């Protein structure tokens, strides 16, 4: 972040024709973006959305309300424009790219879908490491390449999303390992488990944590408990931060990937803006650990980057106000 | 609200390619708008924004951080596009109309400004009724006419805003009278009073409430303690509700006008969607009384309709998702 730009942005906010501070979080957002983008004219556009998709071996344990083939079916739905993030990307004029990192069923060639399969899903993390260190490396690299493509395309802001039946189980296990907390307070219904289903999911996560042991290094947690799409998100976040592009972080899954990234590279933290707080119970704890105050509390829990997309207009408004409002002097308004 | 449309909208939400309920408040918003607009294709567009401006005699008591001439100066700033709501209206593609109901200083003819002055501001509500019953009637009618113009223009959603130095004093006094609460918990800094200033403002409001007495009829409270722009907002809200157009309610001042409207006409309540919770302390109590859960909590306290404008994209996204997402059957996604 550019401190001179931050100071100039703060000074400008205090000269705009409004009571000081009266735009609340929008003022902070504009100042923050000015610093991150090293500019006097912060912008949330162009914005690049990349959704990472992959399957999870832990679905063998019956941890999701949906069958595993839904991951591949939803990839087709992204391509045909019927998924939530497809509708939002179109509405918001954002570019949307979907990266398939490996599903159990085949995924045909479809427009807007990059097939970069690592394996037909991860291994069952309740029984064994979800991925090898080679697979982890491949997933992190896939995320970094996506960040590189987005930055090369000229984006000023990056949104990462995910799709993967079973991935709240993986993300919750990662969160428990990173926060050193038992799964009881962090496990939620995901796509819609009933209370007995949540209890079973919690037991599976507990088993995975026991298997994993006490290794707290982010990389080992990610390979032991992660998903390809979660690791790719970590890679994309680190890639954006390293290239100086802010990331608008989506919900629970992406926040867990962000936490892994920040544990690995604390200097990535300032590049993260947190869009919303998910209804998934573990999200609050992850956000608190990251000292993050999300912009929206709408009870969303869909994933795909949808919460970040819904929050994007707040950043756009913050930038428009910062860049286009008159100053007291310009407008001849008494101060 | 059309109950059949509500039922069909709920059924549609449950068929879209997402876990049930996973869009949280956005699902409720789409269903609510479908019922209010009596349609299967709810929409937040076109949207009409009307800002009502007027001066307040109570400024004689030194209740604002800004001089009273700022009201007229800001009307000119609305016209030239430099005010927050001007920037937001342009950014969001919303129509913006400003109705001047009476300022202490003259307001020249300016594009986009309707001059409909009732008097050069209200009388000092600390000493006497802020307006006569004729003035009250004129202000309510000005609001109703604005609603009529907006509806005739084809708007699907109405946003009312306000500008008037001193109007948090008036709005707080109205809220205290309607809620039968002392000013201590409801009085705030408005545009930026220091703690001594807030205490003084509270004393002035207490004096006004003592003068006003125990009459709890909404009309008498409005003429005794109101402002022209607040009464016009009440008229506009009642006018939109009567004509079947939903209102996206802005912050503290507009919510107080909405409370007056609902006390006068309880059937207006379903037509109100509350956009944000202001940093002004009285807003929470007014929202609670209206059983309203606002969409945004961004610490804004600017007025002008700015909070509602910032929340507008949430309604747009809710509608886009409702109207354009694929169903499980259409997309061939397992349920």
C-alpha cells in the first residue's frame, strides 16, 4: 500500500461536500483502494472473477446434502450462464473464468471453462492426506496462473470463487487446524445438512484432525485437509497480493483459503477486503482471526464468489463518490 | 402485496440452481418485490430518486455544525452534480429530482431543481409550532405530487432523500414524541456536533417536547416538530404506498418520516424496504419500532437518500438472480 496515496485520499475525503466521516465504511474503502492501487483515482473496475472447481474424496463419508456429480453439473451451468455467479458477473459487467481442477466425472470442453485437472478429486481426508505435495503444488500454481492472467488482463480487483461438493467439510477442517479449535463450534450445514448430518460431518472432521495431528504449517494443513480449489484460491490470493492487486474475498471457503495465505505470507493481509459474512458458522471465527470486518451481513451461503460479487457495487459507489464529488471550495459550500 | 405472486416467487427460488435459502436476504427481497409489484419478474428499475430540501427555524438555537445557508448551497450542488446523491444517481442510472420546499436564502432556477417554496424555512420548534396546518398540508401534498410524478414516469421503486441543515433536531423530536421516549437516548451528533453540542441539542429537543405536550396524533406531531422536507417525505411515502410502488427507505430522517406515515396509515408499512442503519443513534429505535431490519450497516450518516442509493444494487442483484438463474430441471443439475 502507498502511504502517500492514503494520506492524499484521506485529505480529499475531508474536502468533499459532506460532513466528515458521513459516508462511513465507504470512505475507508475508497482510501484503502487508493493506497492499494497507488492512485488518486481508486477503481473497482475492471474486475476479474475466477471460480475454481474440484471434487472432494471426503464425500465418500456422506458429508454433503448434494451428490458429488453436482460439481461437474454446476461447471456446465457456469458455462451456460444459469448459475448465480454467471448471472451476477453478467449483471455487473465482470469477466468470469472457471477453472476445473478435477472432478470425479468428466467435464467436456465448454466456453469459459479452463480444464486443468490435477486428479479426479482429492483423496478422502478422513482416511488419508487429501493430496500429495505434488498435487498441492499444482493447485497453488493453477491459482497463481489465474492471478497472473487476471492481472495481465488489466483488472484492478480480483474476486475468487469456488464450487466443490463437500468443500465446507474440507474448509472447516482447515480452519480447525489453523485456529487450533475443535470442530464443534465451526461445523455448519453447508449446502443444507440436517442437525444429524451436521453432527456426522463434525465427527468426520474430528477424525481427520486426529489423523492430521499437530503439524500447524499452512502447507501441510492444506495438503492434508484441503481441496484443489481451496489451494488454488490460496495461490490466487498470494499471486494477487504479490502483484499488487486487491482481492475482494467471498465467504467461508475463500476466507479459509485467505487465512492459509496470510499464515504463509502475512504481508498478503492488507490486499484483502472482506465482502460478506456467511451464514456458515465457522466464518465468524475465521474473520475474527483475520481481524476482518465484512461489508455485508445478508445470510448468504452459496459460494461461487457470489457474496463478493454482490458486495462489488459498494466498492464501485465508494470509488465514484471519492472521484466525482465536489469539494467545499469547488461547490462554494460553507464548511 | 399480491399473495399469489409471493407464493410463485418462493416456489421459483426453491427451484433455482443453489441450495435452498443460500442467497439469504436476497431471496427474501426478490420474493417481497414480486409480491409488491404483483409480477413474476420483480425489478428495481427504473428507480426514481427525489430529494426534498428545506430550512429549519430551530437553527436559531445553534443545533447544527453547519450554517443554515448550506441548505441552499447544497441545492446548487445537487444541480451541478457534485453532491453525493448526484454522483450516486448518475453512477446507478437513476433519475434524480430535487424539490426545494423553502430555504432562508433565495434559490435560483437551476436544472433538475423544482422550486415549490412553502415559506423561508419552518418556525423555531423550540418556541412555537414549526408549521401551520396549511403549511403541513402543502408539504404533504408536495410529497404526494412527487410520488405521482415518479409513478407516472413508470418507476418500479422510489427513493426519497432529504437536505436541511438542522433536520436531525426536528426528526429526533418527532421520534421522541412518536415513541414516547426522552431525547437522551435518541439525540446524536447529526452533521458533526461535539458532545457539548449534542447535550445542547438534547436540551432544545426537550424544551420542544415540553412545549408540544402529549398530543400523539401524527399530524399534530408533524406540524409541531417537523420540517417541510420531512412532511413531504411522509406524503411521498403515503403516495407511493397508495399507488402500489415500493419505497427503498434511506436513513434516520426518512425513517422518521416513514414512521409518521405508518402511524397515520398502517397499511403503508409493507411497501417499505429499509436500506441501511445510520450512525445516528436514534435510527435503531425507529427501525425497531417499525420492525425493520435494514440491509446495510456501513456507518453512513449523510442523508440525501445516499444510503438507499448505495443499497439499490442489492435489490438489482436480487432481481437479476431471481429472474435469470437456471432451475435444477433446466440445467440438468441433481437436486
